[in-house]
C-alpha cells in the first residue's frame, strides 16, 4: 500500500488484551480493521500497510527528568507540577486525562507505548501520540455519553458515520476500542491536512488533537 494510509492503534497495557488497530487511506476508506495481541503482530501490520503515520492512543514519553515510573527509583521530574506539559495543557483546555507520574494506574501501558514507538520509528515510520477523547470533544462536542454504555457506543457510531465521507464497513459491530482506533487514524489524517493542534513540549512529548470544534473535516 506504501505511504498512502494512516494506522490508528488503541493500545492496551498488555498483549493478553487485544489492541484495536484501524487503517484509513487518503480518501478515508477503511483498509484495516483488526484486534491484535502482541507488539510483533502490530509491527507486522505496520510493515504490511506501510503507513505514512502511526497514531497511538497511549502516553509515549515520560516527564522531563524521569527515567522510569518506578517509585523505588530516585529519578525526579524537573517540574513540580503533575505529569507532562501536554497533559496539563489538556486539563487547561477542560479535557481530562491520565497524568504520567510514578503513581500512574496505566504504567504498563506507558512502558508498552514507549517501547512500541521506539520499534516503529526504528523501522522508519512516523509515530504520533493521540488522544481519542480529545478528538471526540473537538469533533463531536462536549456532551458525549460514556463510551462504555450502549448509549455511548450508539452515539459514537452515529457521529462517526456522519463524519466520514464513505460508509464505514462493519460499523454496526464496532465497540468503543475500534471507535477510538478509528479516531486515532483520523487524527493522523487531519495532521496531514494541517487541521491539528499540537499540545505540549516537543522536547518532552506532544499530543496531537483536532484543531477546532467543527463538523466534517474531510475533503
């Protein structure tokens, strides 16, 4: 396929829980829809589709000053504030998120995301960190039902169907993980259209989110 698609990865904390992966081509046709287990399977899919951008829904960096997230390690954040700059900026935008700290409840996901990013970039692919909840707020508005509820899933599928220019195959079977992976891939697409806001400190880590609240952005 070669550099003509965008892959969104809704990463889980461990290989025992499947990771939703979605690919979109430049016309926003769905070209990959799958649940993958190991990092090796994710890498295999990336090598097969050769995307221009891989968008991962997981923290992909540590706060400046930290070498790890272990409380037993003496490393300390250079900032007295909680988490990374990008996470604090999201909060200032009114968008809640998990903070990357030594007390994080998603520590395993952070480690997995960082390792996966290193492996993917070493193979020559561009990787960006995305946050589907922020994408939902920017694209769909603030009043979003919880995604784990039937109402929330129906809401997402209805809004995604209206957002994309082509019918999304199997959308009626999507769960919230596939919806998030789809939004991750769509955020990568928006990046190529310069319709993105980059949140955070480039030296520490950034999150890419849709630039403004608006309707259909394809075209």
